[in-house]
């Protein structure tokens, strides 16, 4: 199985959005974030031809990012899973992965610092992560079987700028 891990694109400023009185979970992407994510999705499409499955955190900015990826890959819509919520335990993600087909490419969209820690856990086990995904950045991991702690190999890690260059 291959796992494409994508951090959500540029979202509205946290403090500015807080003035609306709405939950931070509802904070959307900015116009710039949407525009850049479309280029990023094009860049990802050049690296990974097809996705078997796409899933997202339930937070608005991740859902909007996933919708852009879904459009680029011709997927109806992303599955929403709490396994990608910012504070979810990694074991919940591991359990979620068990129901996915081995040998296929799945993509997930989530948040920092959760995603970097999750990737670190998947490739090195319960140690501190030494990588970081920028907004719209992505990495590809490969597994012999279902993703679990200390079982993945990092194939590549690309910044949003690199992906936009690939997409233009």
C-alpha cells in the first residue's frame, strides 16, 4: 500500500476567524489557498496517476483541500474520518487503514503537527518526528502491508512550492 499524506492548504488567519465567533473547526481556505491547492493537485497528479481512496479530517479547511484533490483525480468526494482529526490517536488511523485495499494508493488530508507526528510514527515508531509538512505539502509512504507503527518507508517529501512548480 502507498499512502499519500497531504497537509491542508492555506486557511484563513486563526485570530481573524476567531472574531466571527465560530468554531476554529469551521475555518476555511483562503482564495490564495484554493488557487495554490489547484496547482498542487496538478503537481500531485503528475507524481501519482491514480488514487484508490481519499479521506479527510472533518475540519473545513481539510475538507476543502480534499475536495480540490477529489476534483483533480475524478473522485466523487473524500471520506470523512475522525482518524485524521488533529488530536486523534495514531492507533485510530491504523485501525481505519485496515479496511483499505493493500497494494493501492490512498490519500489523506489533515493538519499539523498531527500529520508530521503520524508520519514519524509510521516510519520510525514512537519517536519524535523530525519532518514537517508545510501548508499544501505532501509526502508519499510505502508499506508492505497495512500501515502501522515503524513499518513505512518514506518515498518522497515535497513542499507546496515544489508541487506547484510540478503543476504549472
